[in-house]
C-alpha cells in the first residue's frame, strides 16, 4: 500500500521500487514496465545518475575532443600542412558543451521513462524492512512510505577521498569536479593510474597540458593486459608525460597559486592543479540495508549473485554499489536481469568472464574473456597469438603506429578471450566478444570474411594463426 497524507491506494500484483536512476535503475525500470509491473523510480540527483551527469557521458565527451586534438597534431606525418594554423583549446567552451550533452542525455532518459509509464520521484530512498521503501522528497514535503513486492537498489558510487588530499574544487579535484574548469591547467598532477587516472591524464596531455602521473603500482592500468599497459606508457612518455611508478602521494595541498604534492619517498611535486583518482566508495550508507537483512562486504558493497539477487529474496541490486564489475554496461545488464528474475521471466545469469571492457585512452584498450596471465598461470589451458598493428595495411594507411590485436584460444580451438589496443578498440572488440559469448572456434572466426584493408582483418589473421590441425 502507498501511504501519503493518510490516503491509501491499492496496487497491482507486482510493484517494483527502484532506488537510483543510473544505468541499472533506468534499464530495470523499462524492463519492469515491459513486463507489466508498476514501477516507481526514486532518484535524488538526476535521471541517468552520475554516469550520465558527472562520469561516463562528460568524461568520454572530453576524451573525444582530446582525441581530435591529438590527431590534428599528427597530421603533418601524413603529408598534410596547416599553413601555420595552431589548434587552441577553449576549455570553458568544451566543458560547457559536455555539460549540455549530459543534461540533454538526462532529459532524454526522463522522457523515455515517462513515456514507458514509470512513476518518477525526485528524492532519496531507504529500505523499511525488505518490503517497503521510505522516500524523502527533494522538495521538502513529507516522507512517503511505499510498500512493494520487489526492491532494486542502484545507487552507484562516489569518488574515494584521502584524508590528507581532500578535493576543494579549486586546485584539487575529483573526477566529478573537473568540468567547471575554464582554462587548461598548466601542470596537472594526476594521482592514481587506474582507468580513471589514465583516461584523464591522456586526455589533458592531448589537449596540451603538462601532465605528471603518480602511480603506486609497477605500471599504469595494473588491472589490464600488461602488454597493453606498456604500449600506453610508451605513448604517454613519447607525448611528454612524466610517469612516476611505485610511489604513493602522501599529501596534497592547495598553496593558492598551485598545488604541492608530497610523495611517500619524500619527493615534492609542484603543479597548478591535481586530480585525485584513487578509486570509489559505494553509495550504500543510509539505506538501512543491515536492518533489512541485506548483506554487504567490508568495502560497503552490496553482495549480489549472477542474477543481481541479494541475501534477501525480494531485494536486488545493480551497478557500482554492488560487488560486480563497475561498468555501465554491467549495471544495465544487472538491472534488466533483476527484473526478469523477480517477475519469473527468462533471466540469463551475468557471466563476468564474457563482459567486454574498454579504457578510453589513445589508443583505446579493450578486452574480453580470459586473460593472458590466466593462461600463463595455468588457470585455463590455451594459446595466445598477437599481431602488431604496425603490420596491418589499414593501420599503415592511417598512420597508426601503436597497438596490437591479441587472441586467446583453448587447446581445442575455442575462442576464450582477446585484447585490442587500437583506435576505436571499443568497436573492434565486439567481434571477439561475440565469439567468446557463443563459444565460436578460431576456424569460425577466420572463415568469416573481413574487409581488406581493415583493422579487423588482424582479428581474422590471429584466428587463422591459432588453427588447430586435424591429426
């Protein structure tokens, strides 16, 4: 029942209340309406969540602009001349455009939800047991208690902060605050070499900023294929980036006209601005999860299974607030799967091994399936074949110098994974992902015609090289 000012309303057989309108909540809401449920979606910041407003949409827009700038700077190597023209970056205009794109995307999502018949509520939600949600509206009106059959939590995550390196939005930033800059930083110090740190470091380098990247690990992107990380480090260094590996930032201070970054080895870095990219914290506080019997881990993430179910049968969770991969695509899949499972429809368990991931650096790094380290550590038996893009005819025509395509196959010839380091690797990886998902063999892949010349032709070549002879 819905209690609001003493008014009691009947509700249909299946009501779903979703807390959080990021990719997971958005897809769950549409799936629920598709299956005929009454859906109430609660969001406190904006439709699309941080993924649309302050994360994926704005960051990838900035990266797209940076990629154009980088390509422009390389045109002379292709025999083109600019007659002395020099590209100038109006960062205020760039950031204005990307903020507008984020707002437009949020509005588009709102319209889709309304057209689908989803009931939208601006506010914060928390569980009241495991069969009701209490909503605190943003407009200050009284709390509303909504009884429901299914609850889906999709509240996302926020940037992690270090005690001695607090972002202030002026000189020290997290990744949500960069979009208010009006001028390019003279010297940006990026603390953290994971995906977020590497993407922003590469983008600002391409836009013309001096960049220093501080990494506590042996190399950038420690969670990615090591060969890919080496390629990216080489590209970064060739572009003038200073990379400091195996050292931590102990303290970051705003000194008025710049920043002072004190490292664990005693060295002090001086820069104009600093970006803190040291991970994220799930937004699970204040949801009454423990009181509702929903299990979380030590990091505060909601523990879910392959159909996004939690320790409570009717409570599901999707996205960065869970212990699954923090990817928008995974969140969307979890949202849909949660609804299908809750309503008894066909729900395919999410196989993390089949998830494609992409790092939007230049070149991009995409991967799917088993990794080379898994093969080398005997976690799975298989073979690896790698083709450098410098040998690909289309890459030569495009002036592409860096990158490769790497394919992994089981001993029986089934495609089990791959890595692509190339321009638009996010598009090229799809062919390998289809092969992994559908358990195609290398012969299936190589027998599929590839355009000549094309970058994708190297996928076919790698598959052909992994052919298992009939003996």
